[in-house]
């Protein structure tokens, strides 16, 4: 576990960021569902009601060291990030924070921890996100991510794009990247 910097406010320090275990997959699905409910507020009920990450994928990511958790002071999962290698990047497949824990910069801390985990192995962190959802692309831009043409990122990113095109309006989606060594969020 990485200790938080000394200058963080007490309400942020109450959380720890660490690698997760396969046993937590069920709780993480509930976190993802609760976090996704927010999409309903902006007329995207199809996203809010869509599928969450299958338990088998969460378990696989945990077994392979690619599940990062935010835990509250009681040791309960409050948020998570899963990732997979794609081309020369660590691709963020999902980052979700339970609404009860919003406002504590947990997504930013999860992303920073990913950068720490993959430093020296990958050039960039990458993700796909919604261009016009305030807690998506605009938020990631504040964390140092920039929009990228998916064709520049390599064939595995292209396959991700094609896969998402089957269920999402890709005119609203974009790729974003941030160098692994970028300043912390």
C-alpha cells in the first residue's frame, strides 16, 4: 500500500488505494451500477441501465494485478479501476466510485496509482470516454488527459473502438491519453 502525501486533507487520507482481490468482484459490480446511475440524470438511461463489468473479468483483473481499489476507513471498497495492456498503453477499462464516496478525488487517486503501477512498462495511460459528459472527458482533461486519434494508438485500441461501436454512439466518444510520468492529478 502506498501512503498518501502528508499534505492531503483528513477526509481524503481516510481512504487507502491498493490492489484488489478476486473475492471483491460482487461488491465492485454494485459500485459500478450505483456510479452508473448518475447517467440517468443527463438523459442517458441506456448507459445507467446497461451491463456492468462481468464478475469473471473483475476476478481476472484482480488475479493479474490489474484491479486497483479505493477503500474507506472501515476497509470497504468505495471505488475501483481495472485496466488492460493495449499497444504501448495501460488502458483504463473502467473506473467507478460509489456515489456515497464522491468528492474525495478517489478516481484521480486510482488513476495516479495506476501510473505508479505501470511506470517503466507503458508509455501512456489511455481510455475511451464520453466527450460531452461532465464527469467524463472534461474531468479527465483536468487530470492531464488529452484527446487522441485512436488510429495513432495502435491496432488494439482500434479493436476496442470497433467493439464499443456495437453498443454506444461513437460520435459522442473519444480516446484520451496521459503520459505515465505526467504530473500527479
